[in-house]
C-alpha cells in the first residue's frame, strides 16, 4: 500500500510542508517555527484541502507553544490568540474548526505549569496528525468495496495526499482499490480556477502509476454521455447531517450530470468533515480573490482587466444527488439524517 507523499510534517518544533502552489513544476518544501507564517500558508493555499488545513492549524497551535518561554497564563493567552488566528484563515472546511476545537479543549485544561501545557498541546496536535492518516486508510478500505475491477472513476479537485496528512479521501478510495488489485482508471477534472485536479491529482496519480486522464471541467457532460464514467468519487469540505455536500466549486455541476446519466456519485470524507448542527443556509462559501479567475494562476490575464468576477471556492450538492457518503465508520446513504446520525451515534 503506497501512502502517497507526506505533504505536511512536524520536524522537532518546526512544521514542514510541500508548497502545493508550486506543484507540478517544483517540489518546494517550506519549513517554519512561526505560526503566523503557517496561517499565511493556509490562506494562500500553499497548504489546502479540508483535512490538511485542520491538521496544519493544530500543528500551528503546537508551534505557538513550542517556541514560547513565558509562564502558564501567558502561554495560555498566546495559544488562544493562535487558535483565533487560524480560525480566520478559511471559512468553509469544517475540519479546521473541528481541529481547533480539540486544541482549545486541551488549552483550557488544568496544568501545574507552562511546560505541562506545552507538552499536552504538542501531543494533541501530533495525535490529530496521525489520526488523519489512519482515518484516510480506513475510508479507503470502506470505499474500495464500492469500486469494481475495470471501473473508470471521475474525481474533481484534489482529495489526495496533498489535501490530507497522507493517503487522501477520494484518492484514498482509488488507491485502496488499485492496491487491492482492481484495474481502476481515473478521470481527473482540471478544476478551474486553481487547477487542483490538473496540477495535484494528476501529479499524485502519475507518480504512483495509477492510470489517469485529464479533462477540463466543461467536458464532463460530454464524457459522461459517451459512457466513459462508471462512478464519481469526490472529497468534501463540509457535510451536513441533512446530506448536503459542500465541496470544491464545480462539484454540484458534476453531481447534476451524474444524476442525469445514472452514474453513482459518492463523497469520501472523514467524520470530522461532518457538521452535525449546521444548516445549509448558514454555510459560509468562501469568495476568493477575483484575480484567480481573471488570470491563470496569477500569471496570464485572460480577460479585460478589472472585469467584475464571481469566484466562490465551493458549492453545495443537495442530498438527492448523493448516492453515498463514504467515511471511516461506514457508508451513509439516504435518508441521511438517520444514517449520518447512526454513524456519529447522535
Ligand atoms: O480550496 P481547496 O483546494 O482547499 O479545496 C479542496 C477541496 O474542495 C477538496 O475536495 C476537499 O477539501 C476534500 S480534500 C480531502
């Protein structure tokens, strides 16, 4: 079982990550002991993908603990400031808030001195990191049972090693099916405007020898009409108990097309991506810099300068279009209120 690249690591009091903005042209690893630098890496999408930003934020709080030499109360205040800073990096993926809540609980505990608090914070961040890889492998095992030998699976954006602490969610399912001996083929969508599919998913799969074909987002309908897709498997940034899947912009379009063509549409995500209380009207969809749309990756201007732009980073796929939600605890299916409630033991 290959786990894919380790895009994020804790190396003795520093965090090291692969700058995904540079992939596939360069493999640039960046290292810092400064939590503010890590927060900027999340905002700028050097580190991206729902589980990865949750893990990175937890490691960021650990950074804030590890390079501080003051007393207990000062350390606690500093950690709460770090938690607040990370909670303002990106608004949509629930894993970020889930990981920060775990860190906040540890920070709020009873400690005899600053050293005890520091150790507990670092331990919890590393636990979140390690759990993520294990959970992804479990998602892969659960989901690979849905993939048949010879299937062509279409995926959108990047829900692989580069979006998690390792292994991936949607790509974890594909990896698991592939390494269990199933001949799987992947169609990766380009994923405008940040091109996570073309740059990251293709890079990960080519590296591992898993067959992949790239298509642009606007070609999906045609590709499906030609019966070239057996299943769609995508990740998620937030899943509501109602079964609404919030994921990379363009996911909803693909789900509508899959429904029209009778193709099963799955979302693979850890249960930490499930928001059990949020309602669809309350979900904040991140609106990003208009230049991401006006230009190709900040380089080539492809329109009239200053044109008004819409750039929502995510969309909402309603539950009636979702055939199943693959988690480490099993597959939830309609009606989602019940099946997700069972998985989460609510
Ligand atoms: O804007 P991004 O690149 O952070 O968006 C990522 C996605 O939408 C992924 O599909 C999602 O986070 C799942 S990653 C396992």
